[in-house]
């Protein structure tokens, strides 16, 4: 068992949190000019190009064992889970604000914890169940201004967005569950490289790479940032999990929705009209903080 090193783990986890916090804001700015499937394809293509070149040059790729008898079903489910997550997340952004998306996607680590209890036999403490209750209560508070119209089915588009983000959360938890099984027997970069290559091949037939030629300098900047974001955030996340307790990494990542809401507010003030803002009253803010506290409790409920 390697020694836990928070001096390395914490900066890596914070890097991931910051990049994931910025992700939907950058993406929302780009999907005005480029469809979400093409944006997702570029993210996978750029990441695949870099990962194959870098790890190949350093001779650190061993993809063969991912297809061995015992690991093959886990590999298929992990790859399928993350590809579905990416496309549901990107498509959901067409209908929902970045702030709302990040609060709702907090269901992903919670579902991973619950799946781990049922399939990996992990224990769930009363404090962690308390965290689950807080997240559910926080979500209701966060969406308090929309609950009536969502319930009545008036805002059909927003409802579609919420549904897609819930699918993104479920599929990410599926990826996380099988990734745990795989990294016990294979290095994290093997699985990530395979996912990038699979995403590039799967989304090419339904994307339109040529639309990038019509982008302005800001569009190109956002596209390059989103590609780098994929690589750096997941690379830092995998490394943080290697050197620090998973519960503490998860606890740090619980800050993502507050980062997105804060960054959205700042960007909205500097560039009015750049992205749609979530209508928020004081109950929404209390709800967002409650979701974060619930995620923290669920993540570190077993430790101190």
C-alpha cells in the first residue's frame, strides 16, 4: 500500500476541480457555433493524439491486458460508461445552464458510492447516508424556482436537459465503478488512452469536424482549452487517486459546483450575455451549499 501524500494529492485534486468547474462555461460558449457532438469528438481526438504519442514514446502503454478474458467486460462497461457520460453531458448543456448542470452532476459521485456498496461490498456509514439526504434536499432547494414548471411539464426543454444530466451522472458512476476494478490490475493511462481512441472512432461518423474552420479566435481558444481540459483534468484526477485517499479526492471535487456558480457570476458580470445564468434566489444558494456539504459528508463519512 503506497503512502498517502496530501501535498501532491490536494493540488492535483484542486486542479481537476478548477478545470471541471470551468468546463461547462467554456463548452456553453462554444456550442453556440459548433454542435455538441463535434465538440466532444474534438476533445477525444486531441486527447487521443496526445496520449498515444506521449505514452507510446515513453513505452508506457499496455492495452493488451484490458482485452484479456477477465478484464474485457469491465473494459467494455467503463469505456461505454464514459463515452455515454461525455455525450449526455455535452447534449444536456444545450438545454440547461452551466451552474445547474454542475449542481445536478453531483449525483455522479453519490451514485458511485451507492454502486460501490452494492457491487463492491463497501460499507456505508450513517454519516454517508446523511450526506445522500443532504444532496437530495439541496437539489430541491437549488431548483426551487423551477420546480413548479418542471413538475407541470411546462419547460419541456429544461426537463430534457435535467434528464440528460441525470443520465450523464449514472453513466459516469458506471465508468467509476469499473475503472476501480480495472486500475487494480492495469495502469490508469491504459484505460484513458483506450477511451480517447474509442471516443474518436465512435463519434467521427456523427460529427462535423469541418465546422471548426468557421470559428473565430475565441472559438479556437475555447476548443483548444476543452481538449487540454480533457487531458489535464483526467490525468490529474487519476494521479490524485493514486497518491491520496479516494474519499479525500472526492471531497475536494465536491467544490466543483460552487466554482462553476462563482465563475459564471464573475464571467456574467464581465461579459453580459456570454452564457445564460441560472435564476438564483437565496434558497438556491443555500441549496447549492447544501449539495456541496452533502457530497463532502458522503465522501469523507467513513474517515475523520
